[in-house]
C-alpha cells in the first residue's frame, strides 16, 4: 500500500534539481566554469544547473568517477586537453548524475547557489585571435568609412576570414570592470594627434571559441577536424576604442585600440550541447580555395540568438546564424600556414551583425559612427560613457524545443 501511494504521489525533487519547466540551464545544457566558495581562495570546476553550480570535482570523487582528477583542477585546462572522447564521457556522466534521483542525496550538498559563489576566468588563455566574419558588419563599416566606394567590402573579404592576433593577457571574466583606455587620437581635421581617454569607446558583440586539443606546428587543421580540437564556445565582448584604433591601425591593423580588455562569459558551453543549433552558413557567393571549401561539409554554422543591453535596455539582437565565415573555416585558416594550436587558445568570431538596423553588434553601426544617437531611458548615447554597463546574453535551440542558455557577459565602464 505504501509503495502504491509513493508511486501516485512521488516525493518532490530537492530544490536544486526542481528546475522551472524549460529552464535554459537544465540537464540538456550543463556548461562548465570555475568557481570559489565564500572565504576560500581554492578554485574548482563547476557545472551550472539552473541557478546553482555543482562542484564537479567533489561530485566525481563522491561517485567514484575515473575523471575525478580532471574535474578537480583549478581550471578547465586538463579537461580541455583530454579530447573529444573524454569530453563526451564526462558530459554523459554529469547528465546521468543530475537526472538520477538516486544520486540526488549525494549531490545536493555539492550544489551551491550562483549568488553565493565567485566565478573566475574558466581557463588560462593561451593565445587570442579575433576575426571579422559578419558580412553585414563588414559592409556597414565599409559604408561608414568608405561611403563613396563602389563595393563596401574589400577585395579579399569573400576569399578568406580576415583576422588579427590580439592580447591574451587582457581577456577578463564577465563582471570585471573595464577601465576606459587612453592613447593617441587624431580626427581628420586636427592638425596633430593628442593624448587622452578614448571618447569613442565601443562594444563588439561576438562569440568566442575555446580550443581544447592542441595541434603540431606545421600541420594545418582541416575543416573536418574542427570538433576534434574545439571544446566549446562562449559569448565575448571585444571592447574597442574607435578613435585610438582609427589613428593607429594603418597599415598594420588593430593594436592599443583593441588590446585593453576583452570580456568573456564565466561559462563555456560544450559544442555537444549545441547539436540542435547547427545550421548551414549563408550561401557562398565566391568560389573558395579547397582548404576553406565547405560545400560538402556538415553544417558548421550555429543558430545563436544574441541580445545586447546597455544599462538594462536592449539595443540590438544580432543573429549568429547570419555569419558568413564559420568557426571551422576560421580554425582552418588560422592554422593553414602551419601555426599550431595550444590548449586554451581563444578565437573570436568578430562582431555579429544581421541585416536589420536593430541587429547590429556595435555602437559604431547602431549610431552610424555617432550620427544617429541611441535613445536610452537614461539619455542619448553615441558611444559608451563612464558608468555604462553592457550585457550580452544569448540562447540557442535545444532538444525537444528547449532553449540552451549561454552565460552572459557583463562589463561596466569606469574612468581611467
């Protein structure tokens, strides 16, 4: 009799496991991060479940997992370097643990409210590369700065993913304040350059891809090996000082105008969680060289729906599915000259912009270089002012109609 009653009226799940229906951070997602508890300097790998973080190392030790050492590290580095087979095994085990009621008594004490922990940069950034892969963004920038040109795209753009090497040491985790950079700037009408704080501080809404398995120098990584090397992705804001950049970047490209800060999410979403979000990229309009030709490849685009907010007000919703160059093509181009990959390499997609005016991923485009200020509840904006806080958030289609949430990226501007 008692067992029949139990079947008819099952005991409610413990609070950390009793997620709202459709929670974008449910067991179908399980992104990885690194956290520390209050009063502790020890960092450990965590996995997000709803609005809690599971101490993955402690869970693995308690449940006798053979991967306990990987999950007990103070960074994601050991897990990243373990390779795709292990990534899949660990993810499968975590999903089993959090969905099996028999494990909940063991796991419940190891789940901590997100509001009670400190999140850290989840991996040591080895190298950082930023691309320029949105045709809509590139055409908008060309129209702003070369309005009289016949074609706002430069001749090489449809033949290779344009990119530059950035500064790994200034990649910071979401929530870190961004100090307004200073440098040289010179408007076209100025007789000489001046030095001072940037007055055209901007955002770039991007997606970052995190390399796990390294490659050997001299051996390019083909398109087909993308998911053998790349562990996952995250949202990324590549802050830009447009006035400093405009004066310095000819002829060698971005330098001080881009190297002062790049913000990334505290959560890395494994590619395996995004299988349902894979889509084909836009139609190719120019023949591609063999190492970039993806006409016969599996779909390598991702349907990520991004929102950009300034001081809590949504100003843009760029669609990542519109990106012309895929992450697989970016990786192939990055290594085609024999450059090697290292565990923890990070490469940014470049600014994500769509065809509509409310889908532009930078203030340069949204305000057309200051010509058309944004009307925000707290006043007009052309570029960022001190105290402004920018937040990137996103979701992707998941299994069974669920959404896969991406960890947000937040940064507040403070005076230098």
